[in-house]
C-alpha cells in the first residue's frame, strides 16, 4: 500500500465558490468508446467501526453490515472527499487484501462521519413476527412483536434492531408497554434496540406497543 501511494501522482484539491475542484495531475489513457474509472486518492489503511443493523420492516431478514469512520487527519484522511464509490478491503490471515464490499458516499467535508453499507452478514440470522394483535375499543390497537436473532459466528456480536411504529401514522400515538431489551427513540416513529449475542447464541427480542388515535 505504501508503494502504491508513492507511485501515484497527487490529486490537487482546491475550494471554488461553493464547490471543491479535484485536478488529476497524472496522465491516463482512454481508448475509443471506453469508460474508465481512475483513483482519486491512494489506498489508505484507516480504523473503522463495524456495525450490524437489522431493519426487518425495510430489509426483511437481512442483517446489514456497515463500516463507520470519521474524515480526520488523525486516521489517515483529513481532506474533503468527493461523492463517489468507496471500496473496502481487509487483510486476511496471510496478509493479503480481500475485497469486502463497496458503497457510494456523499460529498464529505473534513470532520464529518462516513457510514457505508458493505453487504449482509452471512452468519447472523433474524426473523420478525407479530405474535399478538388486538383492537381495544374503536381507537386503540395493541401489538406484541417477537424478533428472533441467531449468531452463528465464533465471536460475540452487537446488533442494532430498528423498529418503525407506523400504524395509522401520522394520526396515531404510540407507547411501549413492555420490552425485553432497552431501547432509544431515534425519531417520533422509530426506536432502536441494542442486542448482544454470544457465539452460537439465539436471543428473542420482544416488545408490546399500544397505538391510540
């Protein structure tokens, strides 16, 4: 990676009006009718935080894998990043770099956080079901939800479980009346649970919500 960085000519970046201009100083050859991608920045090893997220109402059973980092000089960045495709690699046990995923990022100023989706977890499984649903009078509904999480990895993991409380939205109000795990409210219709799973462990997350309108 160090050799790659030294061999590549630098990219000149400067501010202009409300934009950032990036000038490629090295030569490149484009054949007739060819579409070619060029690297703006050399490969850089930066520390990232891996996050597992389940949003069953949006993605079904898939547990997504995200990588998060900050655009700071202390971690090897610290320059405005243009919108584009970011590819992530990880060294295997032999030291060889293995491609783990890619995602598009927005224009990112220095100091901002970046979160990229690099795929779905193979060894994490989830299943969501409504185990109880009952109308209470003409203006209330009670629902009980069970989410089964299974960790087939050889290491402990933490999964963020996102739930959308959207029944009759925006006309309804909601209240969590019981829950097996603590949660935090992300916005007026979204809550997030944090569930820890040991290796080869299965955990049932349950909660009951009451809607009124």
